[in-house]
C-alpha cells in the first residue's frame, strides 16, 4: 500500500511532467470509478499531495482527486498522444482503469484490486488537510493530539484522521529510530519523547522520498521503476534478525491487525 513517501514521489514526478500540458482526451475503462467528466481541453496547473490524496489541479478551477488505496499506481508513457486504446493495437498496461492523454504523453491509473478512487471537484472546495508529517509536526502538537489517546503509539501514528500518510512500514521504522516501544500508549509519551518522534518522522520520510519510496512488493514510481528505500529499513520484516543498534533480536507482534517490528532491548 503506498504511504506518504510513495504518494509524494508520484506527485513530484507528475508535477514536473504535466504542468502546462493540455489534456487531449480522458478514457474511463472501469465503471467502478463512477461518473468522471471528459477532461479534454483542460490544461494542467500542477500536482500536489494532500495527505495521501493526489490533487491534480486544472486551469479554470477543477481538481482531479486521486486516492490509490491498496494497489493503485500511476504510470506515465512519454510520446505523442495516440488514438483511444479501445480501438487500436497499442498494448494497454494491465489493470488500467483510467487513461489521460495529454500533449506530452499518456498517464495511466493502474490498479489490480480496483480500490483506488477518482473524483473531479471544483478546486475551491478541497477539504482542509490534517497535519502533514513531511511539512513537520511540532512535538507540542503531537503531545496535544495524543493527550487523551489510549491506543498504542504505533496505531496513533497510523491514525489517518489525526496524521496524514504514515502507514505500517514507516510507523515501525520511526519508532525504532526514536527508541520508543510501539506498545506504549500514545498519551504516555513525554514532550521530550515526542521530540525524538518528530525528528525521526522528518528524517525517515524525507529519506524515503529521496529514495522514491519503498519497494517491498509492487510499488513502482511514475516511470515504472522500483524505489530504493527498502535498503534503509532497520526493523520492518526483520523479525529474528539482529538489531543493528544494540545487537538484540528484532521481534514481530500484531497491533490492530497489522504486524509491528521492534527491538524490545533498545526501544523503551
Ligand atoms: Zn536494539
């Protein structure tokens, strides 16, 4: 499942390609996406991430809002726009659900499990974003948000209503980096400990963006390339292996139905 760094990677790559380009035609291949108006004639203004939403803003006040959910991804093919895929022999990438042809190339929404969503809305109506960890959340803000939260701190970091975009891989890595035991309740962390979490959030997410995301299974960037951040993971999926910080043994537990990896010896 794409998390914040993966979505940020797509937004940055896409923004660099489509800005100022004109849409020639849009094709909806999957009726499960619902009613999507024809986008032909619109020009791209820019692409920005809002939590894990991808906002593609068009000149004239429309925004295409994408959420990739479980298995959605975006794929770009450069080159001249071709006739509609439905009536030519050009190979269509498997699991394509939406295609946007524009002057400089073609953008595909690919999604094997079909949970991704697309909506077209007036740009002015976008909801206010929740705090974005890539832009920095102050330790005081973490402390205040967690003040009444009795859930484990790891589940709190993954609560998308409180904080946007941190999923299972990065929550485990952040708490390892901060030296915090993921089983502790969110409200038990002190201001100083939230300071360590804040620092770890920034370092780990920025590095993951610089590496174009983490490819454990099917993540690919806009150009179909694997990310490189899997080489930086210290605890995720390393149960039974040696802790690189203290020599202890990495363990795996279940929290909220998801695996959590941590070192009981050096995460307090
Ligand atoms: Zn350790």
